[in-house]
């Protein structure tokens, strides 16, 4: 009987019809309970892949998946909670900077983050390179800390959106990952379960991004903003550049060090600017600032006064990490070998391949090949130059931090740098902004 219903729903979507809220709910609930087989669900995903889903169906799918597991109730937090999500980047240290910066403005940050997978890193792995840092607070503790110091960052519970977890594994082996409605509902299901009042999405585009092409990134951003609009949850997206790695470092402990430097006002231009842009959107959604410009200025002041750095210190202390890492980065895990990579020619750096660098850092041991791989928190790559810079022959381009002697990696890293004789065209950091009015 149930199987027959699943058959009908697959058929309906395969033939290009719209599914009702009740039908989508039924499909996901039955799948979660094990009443629908993986092969039927896979067929359903393929039907969605070819026929698509409208905004209402996509929102219903996101909600149904959010309802399949733990949902966080943040009503105990005083003030509007704005979440921030990145579709994944290389050297994307943003959360570690923007969360304390926004919290230092008096806006509560109750953030659930993930671990790295493949060539992209995850905030939780980075935080765990701080000796003692605890990422697995209970909901009650989490809320208590947010109310006390305005910030907590914890790892997303295994019990959040289990239907999405199963569905993603299925999509991964049935060539149905790259469907916009399936990706949008997958990402948003976890954001909905995390309980925030509003969401700022950082949708990356470029070589190191999940959506390499800008038109695809825009399409994904629109689908996610449309879900927020359907659910009356203020949501906006920035399309941001991930052609070269963000900031100067890629690797877990290295990125903690970079977050500290950035919060001290001494960070790379691109990382600092992205944090100000995303933070400004968060302050506006939270109602802390009237305009983007005003919010941007408030955040710049917080960088100048180092209020965000102080907040990072508080966050680390509160989650039982050693706060002294803020003053003395040598307390973070250190790699045994530092290998300089030097330029073989003079010229402008045209591009630095974020995807290849992400893969290299993973090979060094900083990233996971599979969900359960162990990782080395100390290793990574430190860029000494970014795209657009003019370098002399033999000038140091990057330093590899490793725990084994380096051989082929130096050449591979050098190969990530492309040169030109004239200054390369400037790539914008923020390509565009997608608001509910755009969808
Ligand atoms: N990230 C997700 O969380 N889900 C997808 O489907 C793709 C990327
Ligand atoms: Ca970085």
C-alpha cells in the first residue's frame, strides 16, 4: 500500500506535476521510517533532477527534512538570532572572524557548524585545534552561553535532519547531487533545524567552489532565498568569489591564527572585506543597524577596537579552550616541517587555483577523504602572495606546513600559481547580492 503510494508520487513528479505539501511530507516521513526503499527514493531524486521543483515544493522538502530529526529551539535566546552559512570554500576562515565580530556588536550568535569534507574545510575542525575546546554542548548549555556572552559555536548534532543525511548519501551514488532544488532544500533543512530567525548565505563561485560557474551559484542562491521567503524567514545571499583561497592560510590551526590576526585588524584584504560584508548583512537582518553602510562602519570600529578579538577570547574560555592561543599562536598545534615554495619567474600572479590547493592541503592530512578520516590539525599551506601581486623570480610564494618531508607537493603547489606579464583583471570579491525581492 505504502509502496504503491511512493510509486504514485514518483510517477507524478516524473511526469512533471507539482507535489502537494502533504505528499512531500508523506514521502520524507515514510523514507525516514524505512517504509520507502532506497531505490524508490533514488528514482524520485532522478525525477526531481529532470523535472525540478517550484519554490513551494522546495520549501516543503526542506521543512520535511528538518522535521525528520532534532530541531533547535532558540526562543530562549534574548534577541534575534541570525545564522550564517557558506557553501564551502578553501581557506574560508570567515565564521571564526565574523561570529565574534557580530557578537561584539551585541547581536547574539548561536551557531552550529560542520566539519570539513573533501577539499573544503569546516569550522568545527578548526576550533578543535585550540587545545581543550569543546564543540559538543547540550542545547541548554548552548543557549545559556549565548545569553551570557552573546556567542557559542557548536558542532551540528548527528541527529539534525537525518532524512537529508540518508538522501544525500543516496544522491551521491545516483548522479543526483547536482540538482538545484535538492541542494537548496538539503542546505536549508539544516538551517531550519538550527532554529535561527534569519539567514545570511555565502554562496561561493569559482574554481574552489561547489558551484564553480557563477550562473549556477546565482541559481542556487535564488532557490535558497526563495525557501526563506516561503517560510517567512528573512534570508539573503551573497555570491562571493572562491577562485583563489580566502585570506593567506588554508589548514585548521593555521586558520585559527589567521582569524586572530584578522580580528586584530591585521588580516588579508579579501578575508577582512568578506567578513565585513557578511557581518553587515547579519547586523541589518538582526535589526541592529538600519543600513548596510551603517553596519559596515560599526564592524570596522569593532576591528579597530579589537572588540571582536576580545569576544573570540571569551568564546574560547567559555568552551574550555585555552584562551592564551589568542596572544601566543605557538600554543596551537605546529607542523614539523616548513617548506618554502619559490617563484621560478618574475611576473604578476594571475590566479591561484583554490581547488588544487584545497586538494593539496587535504593530501597533507588537513582534510577528510571520507566522513570518518582522522585529520592533522597542524598542517596546511600559508600563502605569502595573492592574485594580482607582482613577484620576482625566486621570491617565496607559499610555505607548506607538513609533518613529513615534502617532495612532489612543492611542484604541485607551484603549479597552482598562474602568471601573466600584465596586471590581471580584478575579480570582485562579492559578485552580487540576492534578496527576497529577486526571487
Ligand atoms: N551541501 C549540502 O548540505 N547538501 C547538498 O545537497 C549539497 C551541498
Ligand atoms: Ca584563510
